[in-house]
C-alpha cells in the first residue's frame, strides 16, 4: 500500500488561486475580466449569407464603425443561418464604450435583418419619479450595450 503525501502549502496556494479565479482580482470588475482585448463578438442571424452581407456593406449600424472593426460573415454551424462576428481593430481591444457600441450595433443588425426593424422594450420602463424609477431607467438605457448577444 502506498501513501500519498499532500503538501499543505501547495494545496493552500491552489485553493487561493481557485478562489481568486472565481472572485477575480480587486483591481478589475467582472466585466473587464469577461472581455479580454481583441475578443470576437458574434451573433447568429437566421438569414442567408447574401442578405447579411448586403446589410453589413450597406447603411446598417455596423457600417458606421467600418474603420474601427474587423468583421467576418460566415455560415452558422449546423445550417442555422449566418454568423456575424466583429472585434475592435485597436491593439488594446478598444475601450469599454466601443465594445458597448459594437454589442448594440450587432443587436440592431440582427433585429433589422430578422424583424425588419429595431425591436426595443416599450417605453418608458418606469414613470416613477423616485430613486427606484431612476435606477431602472439608467439600467434599461445601458443594457442594450451589455450582456450576452
């Protein structure tokens, strides 16, 4: 029978590293950790590749950012439409505001191609004049450029 010797300092270092990986470092917010520089943002659009390419090359939301982004259009996996992917061309991955505007432009492009218009939640989100209504309006205003695509 063999004995396994566990080094307590190694085990503790690994545990601390795992907790840091889950919680994150104090200097960065979870958003900054989730979006490393140069990361591709992609969306699947349930349309033919020619329709998507025409919208992207035309006067769509992404065409306004043409000099700041790298863009690819390819068939989506499993013949489920077209995959549209963009990323900032800036060497540092672009600012947080640029990434938010890219997310919003991708959502608008998907909405225009699939529905014919930009679908938005009914306005206003809250007409309550108090602090809760102000917070809700601020979150709704910023949510279009955040979250999953």
